[in-house]
């Protein structure tokens, strides 16, 4: 009886150990779930929140889902060891000693084939541009803040296209550039809608974000 009980216990222990690790594409799993080959997730992919990561943490990888794979849903690894830049980069710029108020064309030197560049946190510090009379009212001109592509690189324009500072006045521009790596983000094409002189309407199309 003791022999049979011991044998049953050993079989049960071996059975529990065999189910502790699951292998897909491998007969020798090295983890609780070991997938050898590609992984495809076509419905919801639920994970736990990412815990805080300290500066001394190493050997971690990020999983990302590829929506434009064929078929859709391929899981790929964001290998932080091979990145020369982060997927999203935030850089603060300050422009001083500006001629009048005009930054007509500043080459930011970011390759448009690799990055998407946006602007945030704009500040205008200094003397105000004086309004001018136009008919029965006054005008503040046309102030523009934008990034644009020229000769394959991102450029910056910040200025009032119609008015300038008075002689002797000065100002500074402060902006934050948000630089997105196109390996993980893409720049959606513009959508043009003619409102026919109205101040309300409906956009002509919906962007394809997938």
C-alpha cells in the first residue's frame, strides 16, 4: 500500500510539473509560455499595466501589435537595445535675437523619411506687435506657427506674415518639438474641405488610421 501511494504521488508531481510550462512551436519550453516563431493576435490583447522602470533595470523588451501586417495582428518586439532614438522625443527650443518677429524658415535637420515633427508649448515673450487700422476696425495680422517639409527635411516657421515689431522692440520664441519615429508612427495625409464661405460644416472624409 505504501509503494502504491508513493508511486501515485510521484506520477501526480510529474504531471503538475509538466503543465507548469507551455510551448508553442517548441517541445522544450523555457518559460510559462514559450512561443517559438511568429505571434498573431487578431482580437483584444490584454496586459497588466507596465510597472515603473528604474535607470538600473535591464533586459526588458516591449511588445507592439502591427495593424498593417498581413494578416493583421502580428506581434513584434520593440528592442530598446537597437534604438538610436526613442519612439517619441521631446526637445525644447529657444530662439533669441530675431530680426523683427520673423522666423521664416528654420531647417530643423530632421529627416522627413524617418520622423514626424510637431510643435507644442509655444510661448511668445517680449514686445507686442502693434495693431494697425483696417477700415472701421484694427488688425493683428496673420500669426503662423507650423512645421513643414522642404527638401526632405523638417523646417519651422514662426512669424506674423503681415505685421512686424517696431524698430527697437525685441522678443523671444520658446517651443517644444515632439519628434515621432516613423518606425512606430506615421504622418496621416491632409484632408481638405471646402466650406463654401460658411463657418460650420462637415469634414469631407475620415482619415484611415489603421
